[in-house]
C-alpha cells in the first residue's frame, strides 16, 4: 500500500513537472539565459489584487463572488504560468484564454475585467517587435469588450478606462521585452566573440606547437632509431647519436618553455579589447588610448592590473563610462583607469591589494582613490632606459 502511494506520488510529480516545463524559446527560458529567475515576471501578479478589490466599488462580497473566484482564479494562474512557459508561437493562445475567461464571467462577475487586462498585456509575448499588429489586436479586443459589456448592462464609465490601461501597460511591457531581447542578443554576441577568439587562439597555439615540435621530435626519433641499430656494431657512434638526441631534446625543451611563457604573457592591446567587450555587456562605455610599445616584463603586469580593474568596474561600480589613459613622463609610464561610478567606502578588497603588490614588485607606485563621483586608479612604473621595445617605438 505504501509502495502504491509512493508510485502515485512520483507519477503525479512527473506529470506536474511536464505540465510546467518551460519551452526553449519561452519567456521563462529566455529569462534564465539572461541570468534571471524564470519566475521573475510573476511579480506582475500583484496587480491581480484588483480582483479582490473590485467588489468594494459595487455589489459587495457575496457567495456567488466567492464561488466564482475560487473557480476562476486558479484557472487564471494556470493560464498565466502557461504564457511564460509555453513556446513563443502558442503562448498568445493562453493570453486569449484569459480574455475568454473574462468574457465568460462578465454576466455575473465584474472582477473578471482584471482577467481581460492581464490577457491583453500578456498577449504581447507573441508580438515582440510587431507593435502595430499588437495594438490592432488590443483595439479589436477592447471593441468587442465594450459592445459585449454594454449589452450586459455595464455602465460605460466602468469600461472607458479599459482601452488606455491595456494599451499603456501593454506598450510598456512590450518595450521592456524588446529591450531585454536586445540585451540578450548583445550578450550572446559577446559570448560568441569570446568563443571564436578562444577557438582561434587554441588553433594558433596548436599550429605553433606543431611547427615547433614536429621537426624536432622527428629528428630525435630518427637519431634514437639509428643509435638502437648501431648499439651492437658501433658503440661510439651510437653514443654520439644519443648525445645529439639529448642535445636536441634539451633545445626543444627550452623552446617549449619560451613558447609557453609567450602564451601566458598577457597582451595589453588584447586586454583592452577584452575589457571593452566586458564593460559594454554591463552598459559601460570604455574609452582608451592605444598602448605604447613595452617590454613583456612591463606589459604583462599592466595587462593583469587592467583586467582586475575592468572586472571591478563591471561588478561593483554601476558606472556608465570608463577610460584608460597612458602617458610617458620622463623615465616612467603612467596608466590611469577611471570611471564615473558610485565609488566605494574606501575599503580595499583582495583585488586592489593584489594589484598594489604586483605594481610594487616592479618598483612602481600604485594609487587608488574612490568617492561618490567615481573611482581612479593610477599605476606608475619605471621604464628601463635600454628597453629595446621603447627604442623602436620612439623611432617610429
């Protein structure tokens, strides 16, 4: 008996899960892609309080109102959930179901006008980007409501507000939805750019390692094969071939280490481009100078400081604009990163401490200032006088 109850419970849970599963192109699924809860839009259900307030303006709360509310409100909630969970092409059907529910209840239930408002507003889920067609549907539905309600004996004063309410709220929700769609498209575009950049970088590293190691490993293999054949006939020659293979292997190891160091070294120009993508996805405009030519020993720490600063701006600053400036002052290089965000309380987190330590290890100065009008970060590093990269840059 217990097993049967558990079986029924599991089947009921699975059936409920299937009934409320979100389609890949549903409003709930797209909210999840944007990093929001799939039930964010349920906050609009607070407006359904008008269903329970309407009797105060006439008729009062009687048994008929209670029974019709108990019968219709759960159905309305189900239709609302299906609008958010259903595929985009059929979601408007459930919105029209709210309108039909309102029409069916109007002869006995004035609170059903709230279902009509919800149906008209939720109908916009199927008309994203087609505002004119959506407005025509709203006008048609309001016209049908007006004729039907007048025939039932509703005063026109109670109906005249339906059109502006449904149009204004519907347009607002539609504009917000269109903006969310654009933000989602921008986010997906940035993710695609990063993915393609990572793929291209992996392919480049693969080609470089193949070019670097392919010939070397082939040469080592040939020398070891030759030494194996000579080990019994000409020991001295075999030892010579083994020594040559060892020397080639050591040289290849040094080249691999140098290549890996180059792969790990951050490029300042690439880091600026990455920071721009990151900040644009957070609605922050980044303006920056072209970085000067620098040696890897200086460029890599600066790039890492820039990466940490851009991450902090995207996460905490709530800024609309940021800038990165470079200036050479005598034998020093200054990098300034500033934003117009809300600033901080002056406490330095692990990121700021890490940047400060990185700059001090190079013998530079690090200054961090944050206030309500924004945050400024100054990095000053000494430039070696014999830096070949700077000599080339100066000659150019």
